[in-house]
C-alpha cells in the first residue's frame, strides 16, 4: 500500500495561471496549442529555489517536506517548464497537493470574519470572545478542521 501524499505548504498563489507562447512576435490565441500543467507546489519550489535563492534545505523546511521530496518536486517542475519552452507549449498552473495553512474563520455569534494560521488553533472570536467560531476555508487548508464538512 502506497504512503499518503504529504501536503506541501506554499506561500504564494499566482494571479496569472496561464502562459502561452507568442508566435512570430505577435500574440495570437491558438486553441490547438498543447498545454502542460504545472502544479502549485511545483511553482512554489521554483519560486523558493530559483527566485528567492534559498538552499534546498531551506526550501524543504518552508514547504514542510523532506529534502528528497523537495528535489523530486523541483525536478518535475523544471522538466515541465523546459519542455514547454522547447516545444512551444502553454503552461497552466493549477492543482496539486498543497496547503497555505491559513484558515478563514467566521464567528457565528457576531459575524466577524478573520484569517489565522491553522496551527494557532483558534478557539474564540477575536472580537466578541465567543467560542462559536467556524473555519470557512472551504477545504483549502487540508488540516482536518471543520471546513471540510
């Protein structure tokens, strides 16, 4: 039986998630272009290592994964980007197995909405002190809180 995939922590979700090559210096839409899917955690690995200039160990710590897993993630990401550049494919950034570890909470007593790290283990509203606080992150935190219900 295979081990379950560990969630990869990311600190950046891009606004632009689709990139396509411009043919002959003119950008024209081509619906027939092949698309390569880059996972969100793969983009995060590239960002941390190649943009931020962190060491492999620092990157793995930030993503809360092992160094070997980080190496596997960044190898896959670099391969996908290289193929897209060489073959003239579009890159779509989506999906993956990641978490931001940020939960959006709402107090059902006073209606206050706020964001906190999941690890802070929120028990009370920071405005009225009520313990009627619900996570509203709609499944994106992946940390076992009641947002999955």
